[in-house]
């Protein structure tokens, strides 16, 4: 099977592979909860492991929807990111809260 490619990709294929930090998704997780949800959950896990933040026995990471889009998911709209996080919440896989007193 051949991957579709542009003229630029044909002339410099190495420059299109792993230039950026790759996203990782497990196929079994994507089947179980959905592709977008699996990608987002993996990224949340990635950042939680690196921040070391903890509150009430739970590890956490902070990003606004805009920051998630800019830093992790430039290929999704903010609405898609919000829907994805809401689904993860409804599945009980993600807790979303705001601990900023100034909101």
C-alpha cells in the first residue's frame, strides 16, 4: 500500500518524518474509547508524567483549550478538543476542574 504524498513529500520524505514530537496512540485504546479520545488521553498522560503536580492524591496538568490546541493538537479545532475532553470526562477517564481562585 502506498501513502498519498505531495511533490514536496516526494522530494524530501525524511524531512516529514519525526521532525516534530510524535503523537502516540494504541490501537486497542482507540477502539475502546475513540481515536480522538485515545490521542488526547495519551497526551494528558504524557504531560502528567512530566509535571509532577499533585492535588488531593491526583496528578494534574493545566492547559486551556487554546493551549492544548497550540501546543498539542494544531490539527483539531478548539470545539473538537472540548468535545473530546467532555467525552473523556463522561467516560470517567478524566477529571476537569479549575483550581485558580481568580478563574
